[in-house]
C-alpha cells in the first residue's frame, strides 16, 4: 500500500496539475461575480473568498453563495464554463427571495473553525451586513453552519431567513440529509494512522455522525483522535500511539497551512460521545 504521506502528496500534485489547466478558484469566483453583477445590476456583489459570493440587494436581503458545486463540475469539464455560469445566474435570478422555495431535504451541516467564523463576521461588519450565518457550536474550536445544497449552487443559511425548520430541529434534520447524500464512506489505514473519506465535499462533517465513532468499526490504539485540517481531509489515529499522533499532527499542520479549503490543525479526541480538543 502507498504510504499516507505519499497519498496526500499525490493529491496535492494532481490538484496543482488541474490548476495549471483550469481557472483557479479565485479566478473562477471573479468570473461568476461579473456575471451576477450583470444579471443583478441593482445588487452589490462581492467575492468574499475563494468560491464564495456575498450579494446585498436594495431591499435589504443578503445572500451568501458557495460556488464549490459548479467549480467541481467545471474542473471535470472546463469547456462547460459558459454553460455553468448561465445556468447558475438563471437559477439565481429565478429564485426571487432567499427563502422563497426552500427544500428541507437540501439542508446540510458543514463544519467550520473559529477563525473562519471570526473572518466571516468581520467581513459582514465591514460591508454593513447585520445578519449572520445560522451557526451553533460543535466544541470550543469547531462550529456547525448550515447550507442549502442543490445541483447548481450551495449557499449558507442566514440568520434572517425563515426556512420553515425550527432551529432546534435543524441539526438532526441536516445530519439525516447528510447521511442520505453521502457516497460510501471509506477508511484507508496504514499502521496507526487512517484517512476517512466520503467524496470530499463533506468529509469534515463526518464528525457529526455519531455512529461512525461510537459503533466500534474504527479501532485505534486508545481513544479515537482526529484532525480536520481541511474540508476534504479527515485524519484518524489513537491516543496511545505516539507515532500516530505525531504523524497526524504533522500532516494536519501542513494541510491547514497550505491546502485548499483549510480548517484547523487542532487535534480532537472522542470521549463520552463528544469531540474535545486533544491536549497532547
């Protein structure tokens, strides 16, 4: 079996090769922003990060849109760029109100870290936006935000929306939806380190599916220790494996500093049904 560092290096090299033939996430976002501005001339459209647009309309409505789905489609077929943009803008202009026809089956939970949340809130304040993402704490470092995920776009649910789902039901519903849409979950193990994956889009969100961690399928040396240095990377080891913890800590630090869709280099341990910061 190829080593885990080797697998990750291969993924990085493939990503770099892809970037050489296609628009970068930033350039892709700017292309979309220009198209949305042309379609909604009265709105303020801002690229707030790679693959994310913020739209402020004159009536006070705010939209925070993710472009990860269309970018994934574009990356697999760059010739479809114009078609993707036209389809996205058409869906956006047809949608009317942000909460116009919300489908509860498309509510999905996304794991983010404190730095991301602080950056988003600073950005909202700088742009005069009084709303916030719908967010709840997962632990001291990680948070759950919610998105509406459909084939053409992905967008964050904002605090001012009425989506027809009570706040105290959102987490359970979103997790059930996540389990329904996930492809087969795979565990690749070498020694005391493993990579848990389920398609890449929501790998970090696997932390929310408790039966994965409590069901006994994942066997490690000691308590389960994880790292989510990026949205699409979930590393696993055991609390009693010094070599495993060292390797996961090194990989997490590298990917959180350099990889796309970065989250946090912090390690977390699963105890008493919860993930808490791992101190060693």
